[in-house]
C-alpha cells in the first residue's frame, strides 16, 4: 500500500534495504528484549526488528492511517500506540531496559532526544537508542569542544550518553527524498553520570553561554555569579575563552556550583 508522506508530520519513509538491515542489526536484539520503535512509518524496519524476535515490541505512530495499517499488517505481533512521541509518557517502561529505534522527524528530533535525556535513571530505562537525525543535527550532537558545531546539544547529550556515529544516509534512501543527508547514531546511557539536581539547570546554563557564543565567557559567568572571578579560578577557567572552548565537564561543574546557589 502506498502512503503519501505528510509534510506536517515531517514524514520521510526509509526504503533502502541495506540501511534498514544495518539499523536492525545495530540493535543486537535478543529474545529477552523489549523494543520500542517511534515513527515506524510503513513498517519496513518493523519487519526486520520482528525477525529478531524481541520479547515485546511496541510501536508509537502519530499518524492514524499508518497506525491502522500497521495494526492490520502485523496483528498481535506488535502493540501499536497511536500517539504523539513527544507527548507520550514512558513511565510504564522505566525499568524495562528498552532498545529504542527512531527515524525522528527533523523538526522535533532535538525535542524528543532532550525528553529522553531528562528521564531519571536513564540506564535502567534504556539499553540503547538507535536514532536517525538530519546530518547537521547529528554533527552538533557528536561535536567536541573547540569545533564549530560544538554547543548546547553536544553538552546536554553527552551528559548521560555515550554516542557513536554509525553511518551517513543519502536522501535517495527515503521516499520522498529529503533535501539533506541523514545520520544514524547510537546512544548508550552511561551507568555513572555527573550528578546534577535538574537537567533544566544545565539547559539554562548552556543557553546563557551559547546565546552569545562569540563573546568571551567572562560575560555569562558574571551574569550567573557575583563571585565569578573566584569561580573561574576554582575551575581554572580563562575568562578570555569563548563558550566553544570549554569542555563538557567544565559546564557540568559550572552547573553544579549554580545549583548550590539556587537551592
């Protein structure tokens, strides 16, 4: 059955068999695993995941016509949830050690990723996330300090995740073909993370620094802390540096100090 992709839902259906096989293989699924696939579309990847016989398999599809189609196609082999992946509550899955697959709509991909990062005890919730992003977004996620793509997304993503790039994917692998390349990334939740009270504080800190990323970091530090010079000495920060020059750990330490002041 042919479906017209809805622009409003950011739909681009993956059709390339080799890429679909690679994504399924990357999951290393066993018969003990619970799998969630978000945005399954017409179910091409769904089929390949089913071949690996996971214990439980849930798909979350916002498009009602696709949800109905998947229900008819796969029957009781999968559980289809017709819901918005951004609004969906994962509370019933918090200790399931999920494997999550997602071809994320480009317009909401960072929003969805950030929602997952904010889940407490992330390593108990999920074994790994196998996610596809617009290449430009993926480049920002995996960027290291002192590079042009490094910023808020790199810092927040790496706080709780080990991230590995698998492959870049050409637009011709999709129908309709997007105007940009995509990238497949694997996120493995860290067992030990830098302890922060609230992810929103890290979002706040990085927003202040990177909203003026060409300015020297003296300005955002001064905005956040009265004793900014003392803090810069404590963390061995050169006030003449710019936001992209500070590594992730330094931002976590800045956030830690900030949280002691707002408690």
